[in-house]
C-alpha cells in the first residue's frame, strides 16, 4: 500500500508529533508499505536552519516543502509559518503520485484539508490523527470566543473533516468524548494512545 503521512514536522526535527510520526512511518515500512512523508523544511524552533528537500530515512521517502521559519514565540509568526506550509504542501500533494491512504495530523490546524482534497481529486482515503481538537483548544486558551464567527467557521471545517475521514484516531477516552461532542461519528473513532520508546525510561 502507498501511504502519505502529512504533518508540519518530521525527524530529525524534535517536535513531539514528528517523533511519533517517525515511529509510525518506520513501522509501516517494516510491514512492507511504501511510505511518503510530506512536511516542512523548517524546524519546530524556527530560525534559518533548513532540512534537505528530499531524502530517504529508514526506507521512508521524505518530501520537505518550503515555508517561513518565524517559530512559535510570536503568534503572528506562527500563523505565517502555518499559511506558507499550507500553500506549498497543498501544491506538492497535488503533484505527487496517487496515494492509497493519507494520514493527516493536526499540525498545523486543519492540515487535513489537504487530505480531504486528495480524497476528492484522487480517491485517497483519509485517516485523521487528532493530536489537538480545533477550535476547542483555541477557545479553552482564550484565543477565540465561543460566539465568534471564526469559532463557528472552524467548527464547520472540523465537522466536514470528521465526515470526510475514513477513520479518526483519538488519543484516549476523554478525547473520544470530546470528538463525539464536536460532531465526529462514533463509528469512525479508534483509540490509539501516544507511546514512548522503552529506552526512554528507567525503572526506579
């Protein structure tokens, strides 16, 4: 099976979502799948450093697109990084060969719209791996008001992503409850808890 993994960050970047995605990608390769990753050349921390635009690591084909590198310290800079990654990732995804499945994370928010586009254009099934819930997390942190237009629009986008997904991965039972409250079909939700390598911990 030809699988596309879509997230803003991927190893050797240190972002947590990228590290988990790296584990998944290498595991899928070991199972005999052809795995492609679409991510950013820029780092989670921002700055001028860029990774190679194309490379293969542990059998995973990595495609890195251009993006700005303002980093996460200033909200405006983060939003510009998101927007630039959206534009270049969407273009690259359209140009790539047809994938059987796309696995879309939630960095940046609503990046799964590219997965939905691939479903419409090429018949690629989309799996939504929900690391964060939008717009709920933005409301919880006070970035959006519950009654705002942006919050309403974000909710509409999320519901369409849930509807268009072949499968929705939840991180746990509480997130599953929140997903259902947000409009995700319960029949599509599968719980997969985040993990860590065994060598990361020492028993006491």
